[in-house]
């Protein structure tokens, strides 16, 4: 299929591979969402999206990358979808429907405005209550985030084959139950919102601190989660937890520019240059938090986390942070939404508010939990608290453990550097 748009020459195979990999991250969820709307089947949509990328690699290797590769991919995927329907000769009217409803492409640009609805519709579909929470989350990371199966497995700390089977079963369940691609009506919506909010925040968290790879932050996923959160808030403007979720994402996203140094290395919260925080996103987040409180949702789990983020946003310097309020908010969160991860964050806040030994009292039981043994942030937090308590050799051991557990290259380097600093502190002591 010839594209009339101008093509850029590809200097080497490595350059093409990097271009395609970046496009897959951003465009595959959009392609799949659009194809599911047209075809009604997740498996077929994913297969056609993959086929479009295979064709792209072959064609771009010979002719160069088009000036608008995203539009090229959407056009190719549409062609493949129509061809699939025509070859199978089913639902004869469907071909005409696709011709009418699929967006036109003018000069290489997709010109319709329905793509956001497609993505949100796909999220509601994969978050259907018929699926287990683990299946919903795994399918979202695969389809919405564009992660490979092994990357999804790392995010869940389970073997790759387990995740692969979970994803296959989830797609089969959706197909067997004939779950439709649609935004549910207002009566059905409340029962589905918790799951949708959960996966939108999952998308943001994967962008905020990447599970694997060489970059600590994946801005494309953060931007996607912000966009999806804003879409959901527009759809449900009086749902306090939806507004609380969006407030939380806006406030956390405000710190993205300050979370990495010149070479891309992680910069921890207390060391960040707060002049680099995005004041517009902070204002948006604080306003959303105010609206959440007005609607009576201040005690919801997302609203409580947003209130914690607001404490950081309001502090002009690290020393101004109201750690006692943050610790109290975490106490409340632990009551309504208990989990080992919440406890770990509560340990950090308690350690800041009342001293490292108080934080270690909360961390110690977590170190004995089998479910937390593969979670790299547990030894990272333990190492930080031990270091502040002057127990440098123990801290070094925990930082090295965190470095061995993480799959993110930037984070590994940071943990190794902290372990080396602890060794120096132990030697000096």
C-alpha cells in the first residue's frame, strides 16, 4: 500500500527499530481501540494491529519512514480490517458501516475526534466485572499501555507464562460472554467505575515509575493517564472518587520535570528543585481536590492520596512539608484501604514525622511477608530508614537487595550508588 506522503530515509536498522518501538508504545493502544470498535473482537484487533506494524517495518525499511507514521499505521490497520471482513464474507453490512464510520485521512492526518472515546470504551470493556481484578489489570497493561507480556509479568511480580495465560483467558472470557465495546449507560456505570479508575491509575503509575527499561519515567503513559482521567471526569463530573483520582494524577504529574536530573538519573522527592514543579497542574489538582471535598468525598482512597500529594505541593521547600499531617492521612488510608504498599508509604511518612526508628517499626513486619519479598521498594525504604538511623552496614545490604530486585536500569544505578555511600559512611563510622 503506497503512501503519498514524503518519506524520511532510515539511516540504519537500529534507528528503524527504535522508531517502531516508540510508535508501538503510543499508537498500538489507539489502533487496538479503534479496531475493537470496528470489529468487536479484542484478539482480532490485536492481531491486525500487530500485522500493521509488521507491514510498516518491511515497507519503511525499503522506502523510509513516512512523515506521519501514526496516520500511516491507522490507514493500514483500517485497510487490513476491511480486507479481513471481506475475505471472511461475514456481516456483509459491516463493510459498508466501516466505510462510513471509519475516520477519513486527509494528507496523512486522522481527522475525526472519536479516538478518545475509543480508548475509554476499550478501558470499560477490559474492566468488565466478568473479569477478575488481576485479569483486568493485566489486560489493561497489555492493550492500553502497550507493554509486552514479560513487562506485564514484571509489574505483577509473577512468571511470564502465568501472565500470558491470564491474558489469553481474559480475552476468551470477553469473547465468550459477547461483551460489547461501548460506554455503559448511567445506570450501569457506577458498578464499573471502580475498576476503570483502578486501571487508569495503574497506567499512570507505570509511567511515573517504569517497571523496566532504561528510563525511570515514561511520559507517554503519564500523558495518556492524564487524558483518560480527564475524559472520565468529564463523563462523571459529580463522582467524588473520579475527581479525587484526577486530582491525585494532576498533582503527581506536576513533579515529573523535577524527578530526573540532566542525565536522566532519578531525583528523589526531598531533593527535587521545586521551581521545576508545574504550578498549573498543581492549581488544577488543588481545585479538583476542593470539588471532591465539596461533594463529600474527602475520605475516599484516591481523595486521601490526593490530599497527601497536596501537602507536598503546598510546601515551598522540603523542610516546610507537614509530615505529621501526611502520616495522619496515611493512617486513615490504611484503615479504609489496607495493603502492604500503603503500609510501606505510611512507614516513610512516619519516619519523616517521628524519626527513622518509628518508620522501621512499621517496615519490620513487611520484611517478613512472602508477597513483598520481590518488591524492590521495600528494601529501598528500609535502606533509607536504616541509613538515617546511622545503621549504615544494614542499610547498604538493603540497598544492594533493592538494586538486585529492580528491573529498571536508572533505579538500579541509584540503589547501587546509595549502597556505596552507605559503605563509605560505615567505614567513616
